[in-house]
């Protein structure tokens, strides 16, 4: 099982430092390669951001298998991304891949859904919420180390729905009560998966069902 296409794209996060005027967002920058795996489909695009230093394929090809399942059942395009995250925003780099794909398919418009797992969810909290192109966000087992950042950034999300999902055995599960006040925002949802740990190691089927339940519920 493999992607239809695999692209490695250079990301120089030092350029973000040079352009940024907000010192609080700056982190040590470096050059890196980000890998993108694409399963081609319709103009509904699901973008998957792996956890910290996660590969584009995922452990035991988890992301390839997720992409194939979603494509086969719903016909959507799935673009998976590795994550050599250094604290700087990697999503402009990702959008170049997404938009090149859309142009290559001659789609005049598209719907974009974001899935972030662990550090990929942190990227969702820090950066994805500010992209108006993203209609729905699914943030899985996002670390709850900086609650202030969550309350500062997540209300900026103007899309249809943003969902936090935590496995009941994830280390952050005991802290999800700190997110309770987010429920007052109409487009924010918080959900749990009983028995699931951080990696969904014994709950792989539940992991594969998350996009269907929280992103593709009206298809």
C-alpha cells in the first residue's frame, strides 16, 4: 500500500523568523524537508499532520491506510504530511502543496479539512485556526501544556467545526476539564474515546473512524 504521489519539499523556518514581527512566535529556525503523500480524489481535501517527528506514512503505515480508507469510501483527496516540527509555522509550506494539487486537477474551488495528531494538533491550535481556507479541524490528543494559548487562539477559528478528541488513557485526558469553557463557543466540540491511549495502539479502528465522525459527517 502506498500513496499515489510522494513529494519532499524544503522548508526553511529561518525565513519565518526574518519576516515575523511577533517575537513570541519565534523559535530557532533551520532548513528541513517535509514529506507529503497524496491519495488523489475529489475537491474535498483532508490534510493530515503527523505527530512530532512523525513520518508521512505513520507507524505501520497508519496514515497511508487512513488515506486509502477515506478515499475508497468517500472519494476525497487525502494529503498526509511528516512533521519535523521546530515551533515555527509549517502550514504555508503545506498550502503550496495543496494549492498546486488543486490547480493540477483544475478544481475551481475545494473544501479543506485539517487533522492534527499530537504535535500536529498543536500546530492546529497555534496556526491552522487562523487559515480561513480550513472549514473543519480535528485535533487528536493535543498536549495540554499551554492552556492560555488554546484559549487565545482557538476562538479565532471561523470555520464550521473544530473538534478536540482525547483517548481516555492519553496523558492529557485528566486535564480536559480545563477546556470546558470552550464549549460555550458554538463551533467547538470536545469528545473522548474510551480505552484509547495516546497512540490509539489498541484502538486503531476507532482512530480510523474519527474523520468520518467529526469531518465527513454530512457526506
